[in-house]
């Protein structure tokens, strides 16, 4: 699904470069199709799915993540304190999550990620925000989720982020990704964890992990890391460049996560 794994995207890039050289004959210039900055961003994209993503400084999702991040940081402090002194830890939720982290620490590489994915999937009961809180789209910090034992897709994902960090996985290798489930017609949150240059997906709907490039019937919308929220640009921008020679590329905006 990444640009460099997609034949259509390759042809679009090749065509764009050809048009840059032939621009005068076609009354075009390089900026008409794909700007040098956009091409540079595509080459350097290190995000899951290999797609270019642009930073969001405002909006509903950015505000939601900002509010959640503060609570997540507080939970990480409590987890670290409990990790250092289990006997004096007064949080059953923290001890339960740390037991999962302990099992993960005893493993390496893919097995470490898989242990966290499997254990958290089993520890939390899938429950909608409406059923649990009487509200839509509540993002809970991990200790709240473990205290209730219930949550929806983003709650699983947030808990996995915390567990992976506690297990020693670098923050640089972790992302929370919001996908559009094209089959169910709804948005879905997962964790992407990088191992040896490959992004593995930790999904509450799967016990097994698959690579981002093997995910089907989903469209990536947003990716979240320590620096904030980014919006994926669509592959359609390059595809349209190949087919609409005289038209500029216009990045398709994706709606904010609404569930």
C-alpha cells in the first residue's frame, strides 16, 4: 500500500519527472503536477504505509490527542513508580498492566510486540463508548481502561502504546494510526510498531500481527506520534497526476475522526 510498493505510484512519479523535463513543450512546469517538496516528502516518509503525512496544528483530533497525552504522561509516571516498588503500588490496574509488560520484557523482537498485542486484547472487553460512558468518542488513558476492563479500539491502542514503552520499545518506533474500515464504514484505531524497518500492526481485532502493506480494505487517515497528529495524504494525488496531465495535484482532505 506504500508509494514505493505500488506500481501506479511509481508510474505517476516517473511521468511527473518526465513532464518536468518536457514542461516547455507541454506548457507545463514542475509545480503543475508534483512539487519538488512533495516528492522529497514522499521519498523520506518513514511513517506506516509509506505515505506522506502533513502535521495538524489544530482540529478535533489534535485537541483530543493533546488532552489524552497529558493523562497518558501521568499514567506513565505512575507505572514507572509502581514498576520500581510493586509492594507499595496501590493501583491494581497498574499492577495488571505491568504483569503484561513483564511477560513482554522476557521476549525479544516480534515476540515482544505479539505478547503485548495478545495479552491486552484478552484483558479488555470490547465495549463502545456510548455503552460505557453514555458519550461518543471518549479516549481513555491506559490505567482507566484497565480499571474498568473495557474499552473500544482506541483504548486498546493507547494501552498498547503504554505497555510497549514500558517494555523498552523506543517512542520513535511507535505510532497510533487511525484507519477507515471500508468494509464496516467506520474509523478504527491501531498501533503500528517498527521492527527492522517494517511496521507491524497491533490490532484489537487480531491476535496475529501483520505488516502495514498487507492490510486490506482499510484507508489510513491519521498517524499520531510524540510530536502530535499528522494527516495522511491520499495515493489519489499521484494517480490523478498521471491521468490529468494539465491539472494540478490537489491533496484530498480527509474528514476528522467522528466516532
